[in-house]
């Protein structure tokens, strides 16, 4: 079927922006369930189960999209970022985080690697972690913020591992680690920090 004259082309939106908007909506509708997901151990069966339950009944958050697909790490990172942006008190704790020594990760495969890498980056450079999650998705500022981790990008990389940085994936895991550290600093406790 030919395109209609004057019909607007659909705007392409970065996937992370879609996931972020979804996460903000889910946080507004189900804050307790979001906090339960963020309190679960990353990579665990509990995390997958809580994430699945959390996504049920959130059709209104898809904003006209038939569906939104995301991995557990994407959902968790977007929700952590949404909480840090919505909760001024917790954001204050994130702002006050000091550099923390973190051993070079040894995990080299799959999500376990990205979890450890994100935790290391957020520990060694919490100010840069905050700068990263403050940027627009898929932007030059986001790329610059990622590169702003500077030596930590190498120092947090397991010895001998070559990794082509996936900014979206690393951002999600940095956001999750930053949330965990801020929550622990607030006295809220977190088994992931």
C-alpha cells in the first residue's frame, strides 16, 4: 500500500528510552514491587520470578505499544535509574557516595561479568556513574560519560578479557550498582551492595 502524502514518518526512539519510560510508569504504579525486585539478588531465580510478576498487569505502561521486550538486567537497571531520579532522598545518598576500593572482577561470561563490571565502575567512580545516568540515551553525552570512567574502564575489566562496551548494558548495570550503594548508604541495607 502506498504511503499517504503528508503522513508523518514514525519517530525512532532509542530502546533504552522506551524501557526507561516504561520503568518510570511501573515505579509510579507498583513502587513496593519495584523495591522488591531491586532487593533481590542479581541473576537469581528470585530476581527472575519477581521481575516476571512485576511486569504482569502493567499494560497501561506500554503507552500504546503492543508489547515491550527487555531482559531482566535491562528492567532492573531502568527501574534502579527511575528510583534514583524519583527519590530525592536516595539520590542525595548517591550524591554523597565516596570512591570505594573494588577488586578487579574475575567473572568473564554473560550477565555475571556485566554485573561485576557495573559494580566496579560504580564503586571506583560514583560521580561518573551519576553523570552517566543523567545523560540522554544514545547521545554523544552518554558516550562521553561512559568514556569519562577513564582508567576504571580498564581497571574494572577482568585480566585478559577483550570486551566491546555495550553502553546500554553497562549503563543498566551501573545504575543498579549505584542504586544498591545509595540504598546501603541510606541505612536501608541491600544484599547487592
